[in-house]
C-alpha cells in the first residue's frame, strides 16, 4: 500500500508539473497552437551574421520527434534558439508529437519505415545503446568544435565521445538537481543558510546532515518532520565525482567497488536508518513545514514559489562530498541527436549552433532571462508560476562556475538491464537500484549497500562484456 500511494502521488505530481512548466504540453500528436502573433520579448536579428560561412539551409524543414513542441504553443514566446533558426537561417522545425511511453518505438518505426525524422532529443539510452542499434549519425562532419562558442563545453562533450565520434554534442547543461529550501523556515529553526555555507565553500554532506538532524530534533510532540524529500539518490552518488561505468575511449569497465561510491551509499543507509528521508513524491516544495530540503531539478521552482508565498524560497547546488574541491552535479545534458538516414545534417547542426549561441551570447542570454521572468498566468489572470530575479541570476552562475562539474555515466545508456525505471526492485535497472534503492526501499530491496552490490555486480560485468564485444 505504501508503494501504491507513492506511485499514485508521483504520477499526479508529474502530470501537474508537466502542465505547469514552460516546456509542458499535452502528449497528443496535435499542437495546441499559438494564441499570440508575436513574441513579448523580441530579438533583433536584422544584422545578425551568425550564419556566415555556414551551409545555406534556407527553406529547409527539420522533422523533430519529441514529447514537447519546439514551436511555441498557447501564449508562449519563441525560444531564443528557435528565433535565430527561423529568422537568421530561414529554416523551420516541424514537431512530430510522441509520448514518453512510445518515444523509442516511434523513433524505430520511423527509421525502419522511411518516414521523415531528422532530430531527436538526447536521452540516457542514446549512447551507447542507441548508437549500437543504428539509430543515430555522428555530428563530426557538421559541427566545428574548434569554434570558440564551444569553449567551456568541450570537457563535457569529450565525456560523451563514443568510438572516436561525437554523437552527442551538448550545447548546455540544465536541470541540475538542486536543494530548494525556505529561508523563512531556516531562520525560524536557527540554522545557517545553505547559501551562506555554499559561498564559504562549506556546503558539504556534513553540513547537510547536521542541519537536517537539528531540524528533526526540533520537532514538537506529535509533529512529524523529515530532513529531505525528492530526487536524492542519484544526486548523492554522483556528488562523489565517480561513475558506475567507466569508459576509456576503447573499453568499458565496472567501478562498483569504488570507495567514494561506497561512502555515498552508506550515506543513503544513514538517511534511511535515521528516518531523515521522506520517500513520498512531492511535485513542489512542501508548504507545511515538515520538510527542510527538497531535492529536485528547478523545473518545480516557479510553481513552488506560488505554493509558498511566505516561504522566501531559495536553492543551492547539491552538497559536495567532504574534502572535495568541486561540486559534482547530476543534471541533463541539453543535446539533439541527428537521426540515422536524415539528409538534414546541416540544418540540425545549425539548430544546435543556435541553441549554443542562445546559451552563451550576452544579448541572447539577456533575452532568455526576460522570457524566463515572465509570469505564467491563467486566462483569468491568476499567476500559476514565476521565478524571482535573484533565483534566476544565481542559478545561471552554476553553468559558468569552475567549481561545478556536470556528471555523466554511460551506465544509463546500456540497455534495460542497466537502466529501467520501474517500481519493483527485481525489475528495476542496476543503475536505478544503485542510485536510490536504499532510499526508496521497494519490496525486496536489501538493507545494505554491500548486499545490493553483491546481488547486481554480476549483471554489471555481463553488460560491460557485452558492449566491449561491440568495440
């Protein structure tokens, strides 16, 4: 019953958040359409020369298979990248809508059936599994990685390099798992603001645990408190800077015996043993004062602000491992894949370039900020989501800080034995169990890291051998 309630709560939260966030939309094959004829925040592209020297793609249409429409719907503005792609390059994107359940089936059917499809979102399964299935082309011939616009991203791009080629070229990193908290609640509890600790380089596991223990200990008789809730397992393990699967450019190897990973798993054991972690799925930061820290990518923040008008919400990166000089964070690599057999390689590369320019050029970043700070309202004028300028500005510093390193693990892209998000311990992927099994405690989950590692280590070795045979 506990797992059923958790699952239903998760599904409800996800459906609400999808409807409320800027990237949200329905999952049907039809676009909602746009209710305004021009953008609220315009971008002057009249004198832009960003396409100088690039192949002429004017009049071309990219067929993009995705869950969400890259074109604006309802009262949305065009994104900066789409504006550049349409107004400077003279090309357009047609979205072929799919769902999270049929995403990969639809991709395979279109490739095999010869139906048009050129571009697809990078997914965890894209590399190496998707490449080995023959679903993608590499981008080496289309993108000039020596262009200065790729400075600051090259280290991450190299992490994704597979068999000597660049199938995945991230143009930005988004949705770092962050810790959202109420500054009002922190002050009421007499705790040190995590932002202050972060600024002083002291925001680590020890500070994180200490504040949660104090918060829970301060509970009055009959009051139930937890230190944290949300997406924590992956964030904890990857904050070590270690991956479950390593790749040296030629061979994969298992890293499950790593001492840092073991320390992260022991931290998860402690969170469970002390009842500091609440496994309930919350779609927004809880507004009842029962949770100190909410671990989640910032997609929730706009709605959480509305739900917590007096909370003075803020957020910080996930705490680092004690002794580390870096914050290793799990997030999403924003990238687009060039689909196998597409004849629009130049156009897809141009769109990727537009996304990179939007993420790095000052004038475009300012426009993106102005768009992000526009309140989301219902037709009746009720505010349903908003970000504060302070929140937005601080989050942007994460993407240029030398102290923050985005994490990537090939283990998520090695098939369903390794990555499969179900709600049963025996059928979940190894990566899923290793990341949060000790926190979620699905039926049959061992109580210790040593037991779990022993149970799944053989599967890891088998999968590693399988993919090494394809090198």
